[in-house]
């Protein structure tokens, strides 16, 4: 495995849209980039070759799953990971995310196995997601004094300590959806270890919402600027909410895709479900299936009845149109593949737009974008520049002192 390299080609003058080249050994990807949930693909359901290059793999485990995997040569976890990885190609990036379903501090044997498992399957050693611990942190109301936050932080520290022993693969820190005071303590751990790849786990929340920007995105961007690491760092978006329809609108603005304007380099998939009431789930089960599709010309999601879908499927898709139209019970999987493909193809349009300093004009014309999003992008950029200036002044003071 070769060296992890990040080369900034261009940063937009008005936003944090950036064009970077990410390299690990012989593998290389240009960003902005859409990660493909490759596990959802089938032999008969292959997306366009132009959309390939970065694969995302996501698995849930618990204490028992990990202990079984250490005892037995063949387990469902190992089989699922193997099948998912086999759907990729040798020249593609693979990133594996593990969601640890427990409220406990991870036992040392399980933690060591987690590091080994991720190291052997992923280009990045990703710090595990810990959703059950995060729930406990939010429920007990004890702030950073929470015993559950202590467990969370210890898991992060211990995982990084073991991962650093592996030596030649980059570690990707996961930034949880927590209030700012928690985030700063997590960032202390990451930055003290000079972590240069970060995954923002939005946990089903909207990237462009002010709370997420204030609590999660801005603190890390500011710290990265102060540490003068902006030329060496990669940012990943996971579990971002797609957005909600506006009053009277028949479409949903693609808020997840806008994450690139806030400094994100790679857009991952959404694996967390919505918190819908049971009666609404029952209503959805009784309704006819629909197909939710990303429109790259307008940056919106639209729900189509199958009777309307025939003329709306993009011509540039590599997926079999007939299979989409006739496999209504497989609508979610096929929509996920199609949307990932279409978003990936659109990132190829963003890259030259960033290079030519016209990306703001490119996105501002999209139906799913409004003035508030553009203003938030510009504000986030200004905050980042301000932090860079503070870092420069601080360095100058040190020299003169």
C-alpha cells in the first residue's frame, strides 16, 4: 500500500467547492466524487463505467458478531464483506464502514479484530460508527461528563492507537452528530494524531442545516485551517439527509449533493432510516410503489409512479431500463444505484466548473438550489478564510516574539 496523498487542484473563490486529486499507491480519484454503494449491484444491474471509481461498503456488527468472527473461519459477516468487495475492481478505491451496535466500551480483543478487519478490506482504516453509544450520550443529559461519552472517546483513542501500529494505511476519523462541545473533544484526539481523512456522519440529518454546520462542519474546518492542514486533508459525507420538499413543491431539493459546496470531497450513501411513526409506515406499505430519482440537471429528487417512469429514466444510465420498469418490488435498490450513478456523473461536470471558477453559476441555476444555500456556502467559506488569517497572524506573532 502506497502513501496517502491529497493534491488540491483548485478551490472556488466564493465557496468551499474544491477539486482535489486523492492518491493511495497506484489508485487515484478526482473529487468531487460520489461513492457507489457497490453491494447493491447485481450482474444484471451495472451502472455506467464513467461513474465507477470509489466504492462504499457498510456493515453492522455487535459484540457477538465480532467474537464469532474470531472463532470461526466462515461467518455471515466475512461472507458479506467478501461478496461486497468482489463487486469492485482492482483499480477502484474501497472504503469499509463498520457500525458497532453496542453501548459498551469495545473489548480489546474485539477492537484489535476490528482494526485488522478494516485494514485488510479498506483503503482507509475507518474509525467505527457507534450509534448506540451516541443515543445514550444524548439521552443521559450529562454533557461531556457522561460515562457514555467517556466510553465513546476511549473507543476512538484505543482504535487509533492500534491502527497507528499498522503503519502504512491512512486512518479516517468519523465525526459524530453531536453538539459542538463534544465535537471539539473528538477533534482534539484526531488532530493530536494528525489524522488527514475525515468522515462526517450526519446520522440522517441535513448537511445544509445551520445546526449541523455550526456543530460539526465549521469546527473541523476552522481547526484544519488553524493547523494549516487544508492542503492535505480529505472530507467524506455519510448518512446525509436528502432533503424535504418545500410547501407546494412536487420535488425534493437534493441537499445531500450540496455537501460539496461546504468542503466535502466525497459523498457517501445514507444507511440510517427515518424516524417515521408506525401509522405512516403502514400507509406507505399499502400504497403503490414509486421510484425516487435524482435529476442531475436540476439537483432535485422526484417521485415517479411507474406509469410515468418510462420516459424519465436518464439515457446515459448503464442500468437496464426494462429491469427498472418491471421490478417494482426492487425499487429501493435500483433507485439507490441509479441515483448514485447519476450523482457520480454530475461530479464530472463539477470538476471543470471548479477549475474555471464558474461552479457557483453552475449550481445557482439549478431548480433545487435557493439563495439560502448559496449564502450558507459563502459564509462557511468566509469563516474558513478567517481561520486561515488567524493562523497566519499567530505564526507571525511567534516569529516576532
